[in-house]
C-alpha cells in the first residue's frame, strides 16, 4: 500500500528537515505580508524572493534527494558570498541575507547527513 505524501514528508527525513521547512514557510509568509504595501518593483522584494527559493529547496530536502541537498548548500554558499563580497544596500546584498545564518547552519546538517540522501 502506498503511503501518503504528507506522511512521507514527515517520516522519511530526520525531524530537522520538516521543522526547517516549516520554519522557512512561516518566515517567508511573514516577510511577504510585511512587504504587502510596497510595490513589487522595489528592491526590498529581493529578500522574500530569496526566501521563496530557500523555502522550495527546504521542502525539497524532505524528499531526501541528493540534488535538493546540493542545491540548498550551493545556494547558501552563493548567498554567503553575496553578503560578504558586495557592498551594503546593494540588490545583491539584499538578496543574499534572506535566511542568513540559518541557511548555513542547515547546510552544515545537510553535509553531515549527506550519505542518507538518495
């Protein structure tokens, strides 16, 4: 008998990944709600854009696929580089600091558990 998708989402990965996905979802929604009065053309929307990308990747981590783990870690490294190598208040810097430093901590756990990914 086939298990439900939600049950696999919660039981297949270590408990850290579904909790991280839930955290990503909640923080992303709150960031979008807080910017709801600002036009989409403003660069303030770059931070929620990066948060949406991280949220999709963190939900993908719950499937325990290696490619989602690699994408999350690479995206974290790119955002870290954007934070440290671009001047403050530039679009690249704003995009990079969406989930900093949480994304680096989760990337560390991903690398520690990488052998468990399929």
